[in-house]
């Protein structure tokens, strides 16, 4: 298991855990980051990431990406 920030671009991964405070977890879950879901990193610029999750593209910052464990 590792944070989303360590994943290679283009590789699909299964979300194992979403960490952080309650409000952070709820926010990420509302974007589609749920345990068991598929996530693929599209691009990374300066630690900020664009990812495909639930057939949508979402931009998240490095802090948020570090809370998503794959």
C-alpha cells in the first residue's frame, strides 16, 4: 500500500483506504474516491494531480493525494 502520489501515471489502481479527518474523507468520497474504487493518474505537475475516478477527471492537490492509499 502506498499514497496516490507515488503511483505511476497511466496505471489503474484500486483505492484501499481514504485517510484524513472526517470532513476531508467526506469531501474525497463525494468526488468519487471510495474504498474499492478504481483511480488512474492522468498527469502530475508540481505534486498536484489530475486523476480519472468514476469516469470523471478530478484535479487534487498533493495533500489530498497523500490521503488516498492504493
